[in-house]
């Protein structure tokens, strides 16, 4: 009976150790993922997935169509179609279009995510600029800007907005104490 009890205890301890190790590896993975969620993300490779793509031989241009997902660190862009241009081996720009192109970015480790959308997106990685056009909207920490065109500087996090058809730019700024979050 004592041997059976010891065997059960050993199985329980092994199961407990596996749970602890699994949790530890998960926390390490989350920590590493979070560590890359900063402006240095712009130095990481840009990954693009789509239903279809085409490259023209001899030119540094690519076309992606259908469920386009572009990820660079924690910057994520979702679109129906995207075209990119390379110059001297570096990404010069991406133009993405769709029913609604969506972006998600984590500008700094201890800041809220930035979400944006528009019917057209232009991304200029060398200048650290994202431009959203037509029904454009950017939201961070429940603050929202709606305009015809929004230019978002990934480095400085400055947003410039151009007026909508009604001649106005619309902002919603939450007045709660942000230091308590």
C-alpha cells in the first residue's frame, strides 16, 4: 500500500512540475514577445501573407491580394490588397487598400495599443510614417480621431489629420485621470 501511495505522489509531483515548467515557458515567451514591442520593431523583417501574390521579374515590386496580413514586430496591417516597392534592397513603401484596411501598433511598452483604419493605407518605413485615407480613424486609450486623411508618425506618435467632407476633423478625448490606469 505504501508503495502505491509513493507512486501516486511521484506521478502528482511530475504532473505538477510539468505544469510549472509549461507556465514558466509561457511567461518567458510572453516576456520575449513584449520585449520586441517597441520602436526597434521597425528593424525587424516584414512578414506578408496573402491568398495570392505576384512578382515581376527584374523589378523590385510585389503585389499581394486577398486577406493580406503584414506583420513587423508588433505592427500589424490587414488589407484586401497591398503593393510594395523595394529600392536598393530596402522597403520604400507599401500601399494597401480594401473595404477597410486596419492597423494595430504598440508604440511603447507601457502605453496602450494604437488601432487605426481607413480604405487606403500608405506605409513609408524609412520615414516611419503611416497614412490612412478615406473614412480614416485612429484610436489610442479610447481617444479617437476621425478625418479624411490621418498621418501617423510611428516614431514620435504625432497624428496629423486633414478634414472630412463636412470640413471638420473630429476628436474624442477622454477626460479621465490617465495616471490611474
